[in-house]
């Protein structure tokens, strides 16, 4: 058995909206080991975004325990949480979330800026990350000069540049067309092949099929947690 | 994250909306510029007064007659008060004149030991000078004796001064100020030339060393001639003196000198009650230093008005920074998600606000220095360097102060909410 990278134990998340309080997650128990490719599925409102926020240390659970790489996240203050997000987590968002008017290279460099990496090393590592996603010749382009698929690949480069423990992808293909979707999924496959731990949040079954494990959420609870043999690519992979 | 990175990110933020950044900077620019210019104007008029005091000659007293019913300078209180009896005036219906007899009496060392020199002065108004077709009306035409030059700190640049022998001999000679020479002679040498003043021939025997402006008037726009010649020609034999100019032995002897002048003139005018004196002794230096202190109040006031505009500029910075933070909420969320700490975001926006006011400050200093090169409402501004440092420092402080609230607001945003922001 490979070491457990992150573990949620009896996690509950509750939002207080005036008089009523909404329970977004209840009694979540989940353990992910290093090198897994997990898809978290659920309809909208099932709590998958809340789960993603908690996994990504953007939000803290109301109750329960979240251990990431051996650290109990509840014990961390704001600054430590920022450091955890910086070093252990790489985010890929549905809407790309690149900084506008800023070159691809600079966008990819940004996590390293906050990590305090020296400029020269930063540029080297950012270039290597862009090369990995196949955009080394687009490094000077601004987000507005890139296609959706390219922007998302820049986002992936930004997610992997700090060499994080997990890549958290929240509906990464939600704003992409079929071709770009296929390319994105191939890229994630490739990263998984290199030993990366990936957690993919999606509501599309054929996207979830690429993962080796599928966790289904409904009404804030885990309703199933199954290992599967990842299906082949939707299109014959000419990529890489 | 270090300052260099913060600056880099802040510059990127500022360049995202150049027009808006420029307009915000303009607020600070005008504030800083006006502080510098207005303080320079106030300072300039103080300097002008200072120069005028020096231009009067040191240790100089001026005796003027008081016209009947004319209140003079507020009963002596108008120029500093102290030194009782130093300056007396009063109101009297019968007008008596200052005469050369008064001058002779003041020249008596046994009665007035603290006086160094006494010069009678007749100011002739509207005198027109003519020389081979060129005409010019000097603003001052003075008939006096040889001591006048030293009392008023005039020196001879070229030629020679007239002597008291010239005064006694009633010689029609003249000393010309540089402005008069330029207007009448151009580049020609005026020495030895004969100039007509209102048609009367005068022989030019000297040119005065330029003294420049005293702030109020051009001290080189002057013609000085023996008083006897003026009485013979332009003013008339019994013309009264416009004033008597007196030089005290030293600055410390000013009060004693003023008292002696008063005593002597009360004697020659046969007045027993000093409050009924028909003349006044003015210590113009004292008068002007009063004006000078009024001036510094004026400078502070101007500076305060300008400082308010600097404050308004600061509020402009705050306003724009708040808009910027709202606009870039999502960007802040992204930065936080990828690992920016509270302090990183705080630093970024604070540096942005300070950069805005810093650049505004630098440009404002430039504008202020350029603006101070021009004459403003008749005053030549003199830049006070403390105002440059102060205005610049305050501008940066304003950026820091007014940037703190918006930056703190940005830094306290919760990442998930910021990311959800559209």
C-alpha cells in the first residue's frame, strides 16, 4: 500500500446564512494515496465545489479533520495555509483564472514568485513547465492572445511549476471544445503517468472515465467510491 | 516577496489603466506643485521685502512732514510701537515744511551726536529726460547733497560722484542709474554728455553701480542731482524738502538718533508739545520688518491652502485604489489560491498607491520648480527647499496613509469569495 497523501475524516461543512444553516458536506471520509488519479463526480449542488475548496485549503471544514501530507490543516493560520497552497497544491480552474495582461511565462512564474524563488531559477522552471504542456513557443503571449485550450494548458503549467503534491483540477474541461478537452485529458494522463497525484472534479462521465478511481457525491455525502481501469482516450491519441 | 517583485506587480497594475493612473497622479501632482509654487511666492515676497530693507541703506531714518489731517502711520504704533518718542506724529491744520534750515540744525554734532550723515531730499515728479532725440521719464528724480549716496548705499560705477562743493556751487550735474543710461544712451558712453531734464541742461558726471530691483521698484531708474541745482531749475528756490534722510552712527544708535532728530526739529519748528509735531521720523527698516512678518503669515496661509489640495489628491488616490481593489477582486483570489500571503497582497496594493503618489510627487516637484521660474502677481518666487522636501514627503505619506485601507481590504479578502467574484 502506498503512503496516504491526504485524508478527510468525518468532515462536515456548514454554511450559516442568517437563520438557516446549510450543510454542504456531511460525514466525508476519503483517503488519497500518492500517485492516484481520482475523479470526484456529482451533479451541481452535490457539494463537489465545497469539497474542492476544502481539499485545496481555500476553506476549512466546520467539523472533522483534514490531513494533508502529514499536517492537520485546521491547525494552520492564514499565512501557513497560503504556503501550503503554494507548495503542495496546484490548481486548475474551469475558467482558467490566469492573470490578465500578463504573459504566459509570467503567469507560470507567479507561484514561484510567492515562494521566493530567485528570478533566474524561476524563469528556467517556468519555461520547463511550459515545455511540458507544449507551449514553449507561446511564453510571451498574454492570456487574451491564446485560445481556451492554450490558456488551460498555461494554467496546468502554473499548477505543476512548484512541483506540488496534488494537482486539483476543478472542471478543467468545462469551458473547452471537444478537441481541446481531449488534449487536456491526455495531458492529465501524461502527468499521471509521470507519477503525479491528480484530483479531478467533473460532472461529465466520459471525463471521469479517464481516472483510476471515481468518487461520487450526492447531497453532500459520498455515495460511491470505486476503483476502475481507466478507459482509453476518447479519440485515438496522437498527442505525444 | 521582496519590494522589487511588489513594485513589478504594482507597475503592471498601474499600466492596466494608464489614463486612470495618470488622472490620479494629477491630483497629487497639482497638490505638490501648488505647495511648492505658493510657498515660493510667499517666500519670494519676503525676500523682496528683505531686499528693500537692504536697499534703504542700513541705519537709515526718514523724516517726513505730516500733512494736515493726515493720520500718518497710525500714531506711531504702526511700526513696532516700542522706543517711545522715536516716532511721533500728529495732526495739525497748519502745514509747515521741512527746510534746509532743519538739515543744517541736524548737522550740528553737539545737538545730534548719534547722526552720522544728513541729506535733504527733493523728489521731483514727472521729469522727462532728453538726449539727442531720445526721451525717457525716470521714475525717481532726486535733488540732494553728496551724503545721500552713502546713506542710500549707492556707489559710482563710472565717472565721479558730485561733491558738497558742487552743491554749494549750484552746479547742474547729474548721476544716472543704469536703467536711465540704457534708455537714453543705449550703448553709448554717457559720461560728459549733456542731458536735458524738462528742457534744462545737466552735465552727466557719473553712472551709478546697478542695485537691481528692491522688489517694489527698480532702484536703477533714478537720477541724482545737487539739491541746489534742482531748486534753481525744476523745483523753485523756496521749494520745500520732500524728506530728510538721516543715517545713524550704528544700528544700536537708531533709537537715540530718532530721539535727537525729534528734539532738534521740535526746536526748529518751535513746537513744545511733542504730540503736536508736524513731522514724523520713520524707521523704515522697522516698518518693513513688520511687513515681513505679515508676509510669513501669508506664506503659511498659502502653504495651508496648497496642503489642502494635497489632501484632496490623497483622497483621490484612496478612491481609485478602492475601485482598483474591487475591479481586481478575482485577480486577488487567483493570487491567493496560488500561494500569495496576506502580506504579499497588502504589499502589492500599498506599493501601487505609494507609486501613484510618488510619481505624482516627482512630477509635481518638477512642475513646481518650473512654475516658480515665472513671475506670479508681480512677485518673483523664491523656492524654499524645505517646501520641496515637505511636499514630496507628505505626498508619499499621503499615498501610504490613503493606500493602507484599500490594500488592507484587498489583503483580507477570502480567496473562495474573491475567486467567485465576476
